[in-house]
């Protein structure tokens, strides 16, 4: 158990130093104290305390350090390469470089000449958090400019991979590129079907397939002696390692394989393999692949006593159930809140097929081409995914927060502890309590005594949720040509806020960035009334009255944009839509006593809106700008930001903060 307490102390310290919400830090502190007490009981507290302190200090030091901001060049080794970007490492500090179609691969030495700045990328509410992903890889600065190769890695793996993949048809190419080389083609039908079923994680060069191939090699060569099996396993592990350097799961399996001859205890070996990865790069602790794979490895080892009395078949099924329980929060997160009820069954059915494709693909790549069987198996995989996609019942749930995920794993650990100490009755009671608590948290009745205004991060567009108790209105929907804004952003956010129907959908005007997702939204959620005309006001959400101040009938999309005013909680709101300065002056003349504690800045911060006269009259405490990062319009305008700063307004931007919510208990 000593190594287990070392790795748990280090990971706890690294996460506590990284920061988070007060609830998350409180839960993490409770979990850390529990582990400390457990280590004291086992007599291993010194190692836990030292590793915890080391992780905390390392994380705090790293989070407070940004290197190279303002420099004009940076050179380093490529540690992550994708089709549209690469990450270079210079003395432990990592830089993100966005460059489509670049020729670089892991191991290359590259120089970038241009500008070094703090990393910021475009993001959307409820969608994949790409910025968080880059941070987990250690990239917190961005280098933009001209790149050049200083020294290429001698073995050009990508060239060999491309030549190998060119022999196969589309299905086989998609499957093999993902399984063997960790290169997913998200435009392919096969990967698309797997993603829709929340099974895309199966199509990766993960520790599951890598470890399975190593075990198969060991068994095959063990016929010639135990030493032959061991040597063959290590040789294959080293041969395949360059193709999965970016996968924590595969690295963990490699370390565990290397340690097997030196450590007989499985828990010690699993913990030591995790420590090896953290010694290589402590930032592995922030990656979901490392955390989830490590948790499964350690938990399955701890559960051996629980499963020991079962038959072999039941033990495998129980093990699969435990793995699915541990993966449940990740599955819901990655699917945007969709819990596919049959995904575990589909994963079980596909596992044998994937376990055939992976070793045959490796043999075909390294030894002798066997294209026909691989084409057949890939078509079988594609056909199975197509058949599964015809029937995939799912529950629509809010994507779990970091606090809920941490609480979930704390509960799992507590249930295991109750089982181990013989308190099996408490296992059932605690499980029922947890399920009931989660079900209650989804109940819309919890909204009854509160209100909120949320400026949803829809990129370069507007979408605002106004809720007063059980009554709610969505003002604008945003829009995107690249994906369905309603299904991937708006609806998951509404589920997160326990809003399952809308009293009103209010459209300020018909520009695509305000109303582009209207049709999809209306197809997927019940809406009481669509309000898109000045004559339909006022509308009421309980005792909250929403008025439109722009009924002048001026021609033009922006000129006719609704300007909405309402009071909620202790604040007066004014939402300017895309109304220009001309409309602002008319409103000021007609409503001389107009107040606004919180102003939604007009036209995403364009200089065509937000006149000095408007700001001096309203003097808002908070100015919210709904804008997309790096937009081609240059929003928000520097003059507008200067005007807002001059009156002392607190400027809040969705491209910086994400979704911005103002909550009112007992509204």
C-alpha cells in the first residue's frame, strides 16, 4: 500500500494546487484528509504527506509561471502533433502552435518566429473544452508566426503510416489509423457512428488494446519457455511504444509490463507505473486518460477480494460492470449529457472484433501485408456500428460538473470500503441515497425559489436565458454553420439548469448569429410562444416584466433589433441586441429615467453601438459582451472598451469567461 499512498498523495497535491471552485476544493480536501487518515492507520503517512506537499508546491509554482510572453521566437521539441496544430516543449514549458497541414511529428526540433502570448482558443458552452484539454497537456502559451524545422526526428513515422494506410479502403483506413496510430478521421462514417454511440474511445491506440496485444505475445512465446515469453513481450512493447507516446494508458501499460518481473504485488506495480509517468511529466495527473486508466487499474486490483468467490465468467462480467461504473461520468461528459443505455453492451460486443483488428494490423504494418482479412474485419466493424446506431436508447442528462464527478468517485471508494469491512447493508443504503440525491438534483422544482440570467457562450452570437422560478425565456439562439448550435450548446445548457421547456423564445432580430438555431431548438424542446415582433410586448415571467424599448419601425435588421428591459432580483437589465447608436439616442430621449445595473453591450461590442451618451446616462455596474474569440470583425472595439472602462463598469466577456450567470436565490 506504500506506493498507492505515494501516488494518491502526489495526485491530490497537484490537483489541490491547480485550484477550482470552492465546492470542488472542499471535496478534494475531504478526500485528501480521508487518504491521510488511511495512511496513518497503515503507518505510511510520511510518504503520503511528503508527496502531497511536493505535488502542491509543484502545481502552485507551475500555475504562477508563464514563460516567454512577449518574446518573438521560441524553439523546442514537438511533443504533440495533430493535423491542425502542434505543441512544442522548451525546458518543460509548452507552447501551442496553430498551423494547418504542418509536416512536423513528435521528436522534431522546431523554431517559431512571430509572437508569444497567453493561450486562448475559441470555445462554446457544453462543447468539448479544447482549452482545458491543451492546459492538461501543459500548453499555456501560444506561439504564432513562421515555423521552421531545425532538426527532424530520424524515423519519419507519419510517412510510413500514410504509405501503409493507402493500401486499404475507407473503412479499414479509418479503423487502422485510429487503432494503430491514434489518428482519428472525424469526417469518416465509421468514426462518426462510433462517436454518435459514445464509443469513439474504443477507436484509439489505448492501453486496453496495447496491453491485450502484449499479453497475447507473452502467451504465444511462453510455449518456448517463460523467459522467451517475457523477452518477446518486452520487445513488442518497445517496438510499438513510438506509436502511442501521447497516450497515457499505453505508457502506463508499458511501465507496468517493464515492472512485472521486479514487482509481484499488482497494487504496487500499478501504483509504481503511475509514479513513473508522473516522474516523466507531472502534468499527466491532469489528463483524463491517466486518471481514468489509473483508477480502473488500481480499483480492479483492490476488488480482487470482492470478486474472488465468483466463477470465471461472472468475474469477467462483474469486472466489466465495475469498469463501466468508473467510466460513467466520462461517458456522460463526452456525449454532452447523453447517457447511452446500451453503450456498455455494444462495447462488450465490439471488444473481440477490435482485439482481432489491432494485432493483425500491427503484423501487417511490421511484418507481412494481410490486407484482405483487415478489410473484411473493418467492414464488419463498420456494419456493427451501423446496426447499433439504428437502436441506441439514451437518457438526456446534464453533463456532470467537476464537483459531481469528484463526489461520485468519493462515493465509489466509500462503497468499496463498506464492502471490505463487512458493512454490506450500508452499501445498498448509500447507493440508494446517492441515486436519490442525483435524481432530486435533476428535478425542475428546485428552480422554484430562485432566478437567473445566463449569457450563454455561443461564440460570435447572442443567447440569453432568463429564468424567474419555474418560468423561463430564451432570448436569441446563436447560430453556427459548422455544427448544430441548439443540440450541442443550448439544449445541454438548459438541461444543466434544469430547464426542460421554455415559456418564450424571444428573437431580437433575424440575423443568423441571433436566430440561426431557432428551427433546431423548436424541434427539440417545448416552447410556449415565439416572440419576434415589437407588438407582442410586454411578456411576463411571473412577476418579471420584459419590455421592448425599440418600437420605432426603422428599417434594417440591426435598426429593428429588439431592445429588452426587465428587473430581476436586485438588478435592472438592459439588453441592447444589435441596436445602433441611432436607436440608442431615441431610447434615451423617450426614457430619460432608464436604469441598467447590468448592460448587455450592443452588437458584440461593435463601434456602431454603445455611445458615450448611453453609458453616461445608464452608468451600468456590469457590462456583458457576448463575443467569439478571434472573430473576423474585431469585436469588441477598443473604443467601446475604453468607454466602458472610463465609467468604471466591470467588463465581462463570454470569449474570456465562457457562460456568464447572475443568480438570485428566492427571486
